[in-house]
C-alpha cells in the first residue's frame, strides 16, 4: 500500500496514510471489500501508519493505565488527553509489536509497527484487528451508533432483520438458513446499527463469524430478535426495558468510557422503543425462516 486508502465501516470513513512505501501489501480476503482507494474530502478519521523500532520510553512514561483487555491490548491515557494503545502477541515476543495513538475524539491518530521480519511477514492490513474494531467502536460511541453481536439479514422483500445473540446462540446457523432461503447476509457475527436521517439502519462489518458473511453494505432495520434455542418457533414480545437490557448485554461500547456507555444505553433504549423487539426461540431448520417471514408488524 503506497498511497492513501479508506476503510469504510458502518458509514464511517477512516482514511489511512502510509508513511513508507513498503508498509503493507494489498488487503485480501473478506476485509478487502471494506477498503476503497480514494479518501473522501472530510473523512471521519485520519490515521498515519509507519514503522517504528521500539515504543518511545518517554512517551510511555507519560501515559496513565486506563484499561487492560486481558488479551492483546492495553489502553493508556496520554498526557495530551489522547489515547495510547500497546498491542502484543506471544508470536512476536513480550514487547508490543504495534502501538497507536488517537486524539480525545478518535478523529486523528497514528499507528506504528515494529519492523521485525516476523512482523513484516504476518501483517496484512494497516489497521488489522483489534485496532480497526477499537477505532470503530470509539467513533460510534461518540454519538454515532453501536456495534452488536448479531446476524443481519436483508430479506428479499426489503425487510431487515437483526438476530442478536451471544456466542453459541445460533447466529451462524441463522445466517446459513437465511442465505439458503435467498436473503442477503450482511454479517454473521458483528453488526453496526445507526439512526440516520430518521431511519434505523444496520451495516455489515469485516468481523465475521464461522460462516464468513461480511458485506460492506447496509439495510433498513425492520425488526429485532434476541435469539434463544427452543423446541419450536416462537416470538415473544419484549418490553422496552427488557429489550434494551438484552441488547446492551450483547453490545460492544468502550466500557472504560462513562459517556460512551451512557450514549449506548440511550441509543439502545430508543431502538427498543421504535422497533419491534422479540425473543425468538427457533429450531435450526428452514421452518425458522418461514416463521419469521410470516410475522407482521
């Protein structure tokens, strides 16, 4: 990648500006469809990407610990009010192989990769997971939307169904059943929901599940289902409070940011009040698709 490119996710545009010609090859796989060559005039965020031998000790010392993921990444509050990330992997040794900084609103930032041979061989995109998702969820939580653990289905009649569920609840099974029935699957694992120009809209993301459904498209959101296993098909209406609580338990806001959590709760409360939300028990057969299609508002 030797020129600016743009990562498009959930209607957000993240312009990436490589600082060296040998940074990365072309992005491949399902994530490639989310990249475009030309940044818009006013992207949502702008990120510079470069090689860096080691984290700057002085910079690191000026940061206060904010959140440890327990996995790949640790977040610090930078002395300038921004956010500093260290990303590690046992594959590349104990030291971070990637660092990043974003301003307080996540509108500008930089990413630096350690130029070890092993890192150079492994990296396939300038904003590889988890940075792409971390940046997106933080941009969404600043008044734009929310990422949910869900399967998004755009049916043949134009209706959009959001099947929300935790791991093992049946999102992948649901995606395969609806795909076989002719519907378009935007995502089988992570979905972005926003309210734009008065309409609820759901977007596919590159963070797919086992069935590898990942489309950079959107569809109107007509109805929300919280998945449950059952012996037959049954949709049970949820109160607004019940639906909001269940959706929040399956959401990905930046939990270390109180204002972001407050916005997410308010947004999900509005969604639960403006769209039908039901608990859906189903069996993993085509009858589940037929049942939902027969439901009317």
